[in-house]
């Protein structure tokens, strides 16, 4: 076993998982005779029988069953070594898929990516603006900017800071409807809410204000459309303080403390070994906190 050949274990795993030499050959893109030769060589080196012939194909013996989990562990380790090696040798080129909330994707990330692409002309960015959580483990995205701390153990996560929130309205609305001075006054105003999401309802309940969907005279789930409705003077709405300042919105009940939104930058641990993903991850980690 001093000159152990890893390809023998690959062929062994292919037969163990498919149940036949022909299926293993198709799965591993090797010839059927090669698969058979590899299995015979491995059995000879180990001095043990790994498969028994059955009517349905090849089934593992007791020794083969004991070996298969260790072989899979070696296969996973080999894959990680390959990822690391390729990542270190790879140029910063190709596509990186980034997902973020509608507000962050619309108002914050484009300016950052403009700077990045100016520095990395062979890089391509796919930006997914969505409030749903893309699954990094299933490769639905390479990097995610999230407002909740990820719980999966196979993710790399870095907290970048917090987004401060507040209640705001356009001057045109306040000129028309007056400026509320207490939470009790809020009920006399048009509050912009969400349609399907219960986020506003839960937020108001935290301040002791019971509300239902019909209490919001204007409802929209899209965050960008929500912010534009506030800017257009439809009513009072919640907004990130930074964006409200850019839009010249007026604070409503500025002493009201709304818990901030944490911002987490996440990537799958294996994808972190890719030079292009690492470049985007590090660039976002450097530039996003300055715009929160």
C-alpha cells in the first residue's frame, strides 16, 4: 500500500454507488474493462474481496461496506484539495453571483461594483435583488449580503455592521397631513405597509400597537417601490436612515428607537478558495461598511 493509487478507490466508489461496472464506467467516464481492472487491483492490494456478484449487479461485502465511508471521506478531502489548489492558481476572471436585498442591491451595491469592475476587467457580476434567502450551499449564489446571521456550518460569515432605521415621510405629505408628535398620533396618518409580509405588523406590535393588514392604506412588498412611495408623499414609512437622508425625507418621531438591521456577508467555505469569489468577498467587506 506504499504506492497506493487513488484512481483505484475512485473506481471502487463508482461501482459501490452504481452497482455495476457498466454504470460505473458511464458515471466516471472510464471504460468498463478499466473499472474492472481497478477493482481487481484494489482487492489484490488489500487482500480482501470488496464485491459479491448478485442478480442485480455487484453488492458490497462486509469489508467493502466498512471501506466505503472512508473512501468517501478521502474523495471529499481530495475535492477540497483541488478547490484550494485551483483557487490559488486561478486568475480573477469569470462570473460571481451575488444576492442582496432589493434596497441594498439597488442603492448600495452598484456603486461598489462599478469600482470593482474598473479594477478587474475580466470579472463579471450577476446581481440578484431579492428579499428571499438564496441557498449558498446549493450554489444558488456565490456570495450573499444578508440581514440575518447564517446558521449553516459550511458558510463563512462576517458581520459588516448595522443599518439604522427610522420612520420618515416626505415634506409634501407632512405639509398635507401634519407632523405626528407621538405614537398615538400615528394612527391618524397613512402608514405605508407590506402586502404579504407581516414585518410591519410585528414591528408595530413591538411598540404596543396592534395592527392588521387593512390598517395600511397603501401596501407593497417590493422594498424599492415602498421607498419610492414614501418619497412620493403617499404616507409615513420605515426606511434606512442613510437612504432617507439621500432622499431628503423628514424624520418622524426621531426619538423612537427601532432595532437596527445587522448586515452579514456570507459565502460558502469551498467557494471562498476561488480567487474571483475571494476578490469580490474582500472588496465588499472593505467597502460595504462605509455605506451602511
